[in-house]
C-alpha cells in the first residue's frame, strides 16, 4: 500500500511537471528551404528563424547600431585588419567549445567544395585571411578596406567545427547544432519542434516552441483566432479590426526592406530601357493612397531604395508624387502615346494586403494606358529567377533588403550590373557602388552610398512602393514578443502565467 502511494505521488509529480512545461506555437509563412543549414541563402524569410538555433558574430539592433553577439567587442587595427574578442560563456549544444579557433574553422570551411553552391559564404568574399591570436581573440584581414566590416559579421553564423567536419555543410540541414537558445527536436515539412537549450548564453523563457508552416495569411489568421497558434507571422493591416474585436493584437516589426517593382531593362523589346518610361511608372502609382488605405498608415511611401534606419539613408530625398498627367507627358515624350502591355510577376497569397496593393498598382497604371497582366508565381520561382534569370514578365515584385547588416549599400549587389542574372544596369551607379565597397572611411562610404541611392531613385530603376511591413498577430497568451528587425528573437518571448 505504501509503495502504491509513493508511485502515485511520483506519477502526480511527473504529470505536474509535464503540465508546467511552457509551449509557444508560431504560424510561419515558410521555413528555410535548406532546413537547418543557415548558409544556403541570404533570403530574409529563412533568416527570420535561424536566431532560435544559431548565433552570429555580431548583431545590428533596431536603431542600426552594431552590438555584440558571439563577439563581445572588435577593433580596426588598420585598413585591412580587424580583431574580434569571442565571448567565454558560449558553448555549442553538443558540447563543443566556442573560441577563436571556431571562427578560423568557419572561414576555412567557406573555401570547401561543399560550400560552393551556397549563397551566404559569398557575403564574405572580402575576407583574405584569419588567424587566432589567442584562445579568445581572432584576427581577420580583408582583401580591400571595408568600413562596415563588423556589420557584415551579423551574417556570420557560428557552427561547431567538428560537427561540420563529420557531417558536412549539407548535414546541418537535418542535424543543426548551434549556440542559440533552442535545439531542434523534430523537423517535419509542416512543423518544426524546438526545445530550450540549457547551455545557451541567451536563456529562453519558454520551454518549447512549435513552428507550424501555414503559407496563406488567411490560414494563419484563422489559426490565431481559434487558439491553435499564439503568434501568426506576417498578417496584413486589414486584419487589425477583426482581431481587435477578439482581444488579439498586431505587433509591427522594424522594416529592413523596401518593396519595389523591378522593371526588366535587359530583355529585347522591353519599354523600360527609356528612363522617361520608368519615371512615368513612378508618377502614375499613388503610393500615398496605397499606404493609407491598404497599409493602415503603418508605413509611408518610400523615397529611396533603403529603409530609414539603414546606414546611408538620405533624409533629403522625397517620394515620387502622384502625378498621372506628368506620367502621360513622359510617355508621350518617349513615343508611347498609346501606352503598352506588360506582364507583372508577383508572389500572391502570403499577405492579404500585398495582393490588394499589386492590384491597385495595376489599376493606377491602367489610367496612363499601361495595361498590366498580374501573373502569380511562387516564392521559390522568384528566388530561382533572381539568381538564374528566366523572368517571363516585364515587371516583377522584389525588394531592396539590407538584411541584418542594415547597410543601405548592400541591396545594390542584387540590383547591379555584376549580379548573376541582372535586370538593370547603370554604369554610373555601378562605379559609385564599387568605389563605396572598398572605401576605408565610414563617412566617405556613407556619402558614396547616398550618391548610389539618389542615382537609383532619379533613374527610376524600380517603382518605389514602401517599407515592407512585418505585422505579427499575437494571441492572448503572449506577454512579450520582441523581434529585432526581421529576426525572430524567440528567447525573448514570454507567456502570461496560467
């Protein structure tokens, strides 16, 4: 009898322990295409999730300042040499230590054949060499001066060298190991389960996280309303009235991307080789009305292809005003009095407001006799066509993304003459861009960046829309939700006590 009572008490304790375990449920648009391999791509959506598993050398905060992560401090020794001090309280979840030799091993790995297909290592093609000065200090030399080098270390994911040697870069996909606040427990096509990493220096406040892949905004909103999830990533401003009546709320993320419509100037027969036509497209779109009516006033029209808190942003530039008469006059000057027909390729369904915006853009352009066929494509197709070419349309929805660096110059790598599959090329801007990349003085680099930005704005390389709005729906259980820019900092999330 006594033994039975003891067993019963033990069972009650075990049950209470399970019940006490906290769980956060998050509805995601998509998960990284390479699963747990952080080096596959530099795309924004995949890198929203990786901070749960991995740390980077540095981080850029919401004010645009570079702050410590795995590196606690850094110094520029000369134009080509930097040192980074590595924190002593970090360790990989498999027990491997984190030190200067870890960083050396990472840079060496970027040269391996199994890393060649990946996009992210190319972000560090400016690194000439690396060596450990002692256990906690690493020295990195660059091929040319790089005024903002510590910012780019916010892309430098740290993985355990021995685990990488044993499994290869591709092995990280199914077996990711990092120093982050969570460990991958299960990775399925429709769901990822995480559990708290007791060894992480970024201690999480929630025991487990369930990330559900819900590609449609309507599905995510409905899951939030039903209580199936606690956080719905990337809802639209038009969801706010409905959610607020149910005691639910929207949390805006800090924009790090500018939504634009690229005009392909590199294909035969395109009307967009003429700058007057490109400028007409900008004057024809009423971005002020769009941001007020369809974006809920959360954002203002973009004056340039970089967000306001990025380094290099030019506060003197103004958005293109809505002036359809001027747009028609520019088309007449370009010999296109009758207008023209174009195909506009864009990802639809991920966000309800995005679909409405693109339809409104098409309607605005129709008023100047530019007849637009909106053609839906998949996000995977956008990624493939941006890197390999093969656009079927004359226009396509993309963005100027600073990524975690918050460097206003960085997006021009994709929108330049030297990109792998270019759609726009301006030799004047290209020369300024190349000069800025190798400038040692930060103030001079900022000035050159602003010249590039103004050139792209004045030459109307794209139809400038607005900063991309990240609105996350929060359920009643969520007490704290604190992303940093477009990165989800799950270790900062808190739930109300039940």
